[in-house]
C-alpha cells in the first residue's frame, strides 16, 4: 500500500472539492473519510479510492 495520507490528515476530494478527514485505510488503496455536511448538519463517512484525493491547503 502507498499510504499517501496519514490518519487525521485533511484531504480534498478531486470529485466534488469537499474537505475531508482521513479515518483509516483499507486494502486496495481505499480510505475511509469523514466530512461535515452544512445543509443537514451531520457528519458523514464514506470509503473513497486514494487516487481521488489530494492534500488540502
């Protein structure tokens, strides 16, 4: 595994531009991330491929 990001690091999604936080890694370069939705005021988690993420500024 490459592990471009560390646990707790802020990353930006290349798909929709959301800023997310890395929770943990899975096999096959999958990363579990969480983000806060301002509209529904909830925290969401999702699994995203590592290739679809970049470091947040």
